[in-house]
C-alpha cells in the first residue's frame, strides 16, 4: 500500500483523548480533517450521558461504592472532554475552517454540522461500522485513491486517506478493507507535528 496522507478521518476517541493534538493537526495546514457525522453524534451523546449522575452509596460494600464512584468520575471526565470537543468543532465549523469537513455514511461531504442525524438502515450496524463506511465512501469518491497495479496476488494500492483511531476492532476492520489506519499519537510522530 502506497500512502501519501492528505485526508484524515478521526474516530471519537481522538476527540476524547487527544483534542489538543487534533487542533494541532488541523492548524498545521497539511491535512484536511474529515469527521464522520456518527462521531459528532457520539460526542453529543457522551456530553449528556454523565450530566447530573452520581454514584449511589451502598452500605454493604465500600469497595463496590468506590468502584461506582470511580466509574461516575470517569463518565464525568468523558462528558467534559466530549463537551470541549463539540465546542471546538462548532466554533471551527462556524469559522468555515477550510481544513475541516464532515461526512455522512453515504459519503456526502458537508461544510457544517448543523444537521448531524442520519438514519441507519440496520440495527446490526455499529458506530465503528459507520465510521469505516465513511472512510470507504470517501476513498471511493476520490479518483486518485486507486489500485496502481494488480498482478497475481499482489495489489499495489494508493491511498491519500488515513483513519485515525485507537480502537483495536476498528483498526482490524479497516486494514481488512485496505484502509490505512494509525493511532493519532503515532500519526503525529510520523508527520513530525508536536
């Protein structure tokens, strides 16, 4: 596979765990970041999931209570990170950042995130499947991303699109579909972006 990244498609975990790095990636000006609508929907769902929740206190088990409290704290941290990510994205899209686009699962490119709901055909489809579908649709629409040479069992593929995720299952699915995939920290190190 020949990879010359120009387009990056981040998964939800990139925004939760590495928002500052995503911002650096967009600001560097070398890449166009294309965000699946399902990622925006996941971030939105995460912001409301922990709002107002508190761990119940169970007198029969201090250990269980500590675990529930820790879990509640984790949900609150994730909700806060998701809110910061959404605030950043809303501002960036309002400012018409040319390096930032949204994409539907059908491959339609959007320059705003005013309408983020998509109807899904099947209940069996996971959010990871939708993110991968966005990648595949985006690649399919780009004539530059193609098979360079096919002979026997060897296929040379040219790709300008890279999926950014730390989700192991999504990484395996992406690689099986010939979609280049990296974790955000590894990609930034490769691209020499601080």
